[in-house]
């Protein structure tokens, strides 16, 4: 099955550069298509994405470094800055709240459902980028960087940052992945 083959190719790649194997327009189109296609409970459309490219990509990772006041190694942050772009994943809390008000019987579930959808979006974008020959990794520098990125990208206060995904040309592919006995995690009853 093609989707499983694509998932198998998706790996964490840290050594990235700004040289995409496709145009940045193609990468952005793939990200937008994933946002459009990924489901969200009650069709709430709670997911938001900000894509940083070019100078904004560099400014993003400089802001991350500055937000930590030098407590994160510059070399590590510069590795993410070296990428062609970064996808910032957000949940729009106003949308979640609106759904909670509209469907009070399910109110307690909407925050978890929004997070589930965000996870589905992350793996979908990551896999779509890999299908284009683009490498990526996922980072979680939030909430320390939230205010800096809110200012840098004029992000509404209702958006909660979930993850950051630097992406770019693959300098060094991911190493071999150890096989696992998936039966330790999957039980089938018939």
C-alpha cells in the first residue's frame, strides 16, 4: 500500500540544508493540501499552520535561540536554521471553545480531539514532504518561544503552539531503523 510505503520512508532527518529538491511553492502546496485533507472531530478545523521560509526561517531560529538566553547550544539551533523552512503547528483555541459552546455534551473532549488532529496533521505533512524528497524533524521548544514567535509572525493570541518542523534538503539521510516486534504493541482478538 502506497501510504505505508510513504510512512516507512518518513524518518527524522537532522542534517538539512536550504536546497529543496522541488520548488518551495511545491512544498507549500503539499503542506496546504495536508491541512485541507486531515480530519478534525466535528469538522471543527482547529488546526493552524505558519510556514517560515527565507529570511523568516532564519529569524525564527534566531528568535528561538534568543528566547532561551543562550541555554540551548547555538550549534543545535543553527542546525534547524540551516533548513529551507519550518512548519509551525498551532491549535486555534477560539475554534475549540466555539465547538465546546456549540456541543456542551462533548465539551471536555474537544481539546484532546484538537491535539489528535494536530498529530495527524504533523505526520501527514512530514510524510508528504518526504514523498517530495524533503527531509524534516519535529521539535518542541514551546512554550518558551511562544511570545517571540507570536510577535515575529503576528500570530493571534488564540493560537497555541504545538510543534515546530524544520524541513529542507537532505544532507545526511537518517540511519538504519531497528526492526521491532510490533506484536508487543498490537494485540488482535478474533
